[in-house]
């Protein structure tokens, strides 16, 4: 099989259909597009959990591992509390590298007010580069739990910040020498600094206060993958205007240089939100200094339509993330 997320039919056939619900305490279990699980703690509170590995890069792997998992928790509307790390290291790694990795983890945790709860570290020849798998834990009120099933037809679809932030900063750091052959040091520096935007916790808090139906962190597969997963999980159609999807010029330039599609590339730091009043949400996010835009709406059909001026095409099933073609 190809590198990246499992194709949706394989995920359904060989994973989701092989596991079954049997505990009343489990409020949300595995499903297409569902990045978090939730379990009952008491009458009015739930624990929310998510798990993610970092495999696309070794640069800033510590901070990325924290952002990816806490973003999933924030997309569920929950308050991240802590993370557990499984760290798998190749035999040729130096202790200084491990120390730097963990300092990066702790620095990011401190900025997000979460803690490392524990985990496991191991040297193994099964991996050829450091691999971190993170399990995140969060809490929230049970009556505020949101899932993709809560999305209705004729709701706005909002994208926060800009797509491609994660991939742009990774590529700029991994391939800075190649980029330097064409682009100015200023552009490359700006692209590297996109890592400052990778947490979606701020917009999650605003969205929950505003009232939204669901949120989805735009990760592997990019905005097109996120739209497909949201539509699949909700059982609805979507129609978007490609020209309204927010994207930074630095991302356009970097993606064009490596001949990759920015709409199919890792985009942590950007959130896809379904809301009845998308324009009102955009206004609140903008007032808080967070760029956002309404890019389309949901509908009662099974169609997933992308409009680009006069051109109309249909969204394909998620493809292998474009980042893997570069790093």
C-alpha cells in the first residue's frame, strides 16, 4: 500500500468493521473523519482522547507531535490536559538529539499549558529515524461534545488561518538550500516561521463560544482530504469556492517549486469548521486576530463540488499527502 493514511475503503473494511462498541462509558468511538474518542467520567464531564504519530519529518518533531495531538483535541471542543509519548529511536541516535527533542516537547507543552503524563522510550532497529507517537487527553462537559454527525445541510464551512502552514514550514526547514536557489532569504525565513501558527486551540475556544456543529483539524491530505472526511462523517454533500480558500503566497511559491498540490498537503494550524452563522464566526475570529474565511456550504446531496470560477469539478477520495513527494 502507499505511504500515508489508509485509503477510506481499507480503513472501513479492515479496521473499523473489526472493532465493536461494548462499553456504555464510551461516548464516541472510531469512525471515518473522527479523530477523537470520548468516555464518560461522571454525569456531566467527559474525557476526550486522541492519538497521532509524526512520520513526515524529523525537524521539530517534538513540537509537531504536541501540536498535532492537541489540535485534534481542540477540534473536538475539548481542553487539552496532557500527553503520553511513545518514542522509538534508531540505534545511531545520540543522546543530545533525544535531549533536544524532549526540550522541544516541554517548551511547546508549556506554551499550551499541557503536561507530559508519561509514556515509553525505546531504541530499536525497526525504525530508521526518530518516531514519536502521542496520545492526548482532554476534558469537557458532556453536553458540549460535538462530532461530524452534528453537521446539518445548509451550514457554512469556515477555514481558519491559511491552508498548508504545516507543510510549508516543514519544507522550508528540510529543503532550505534548494529553495535558496530561487527564493529570497526573507521568503524562506517567513515560511520557516509558519510554525508559530500551528496550534488551533485559540480558534477552537472562540468557535465553541460562538456555537458550531463540528470542527476538523486539517492535517494529512490537506483541505481536500479534510472536506472529504467531514462530508463522509456527516453523510452530507459540500460545495466550495476554491478562490475563497485562504492560502499564503509563500505556500503557493514553495508548492509550485516542488510541483506539489497545496490543497492536498499537510495543513495543521488550519481548522475546517461547520457553523450555522459562518460570517458571524469569521467576524469574531478576525476581531481576535485570527484570519478566517467562509469557503462554502454543506448540502443534502452526496456531491462534493469544487468551483473555481466557471470550472466545476468533483472532490476525489483522499490521496497520499503531497508532502511525502518532497521530504
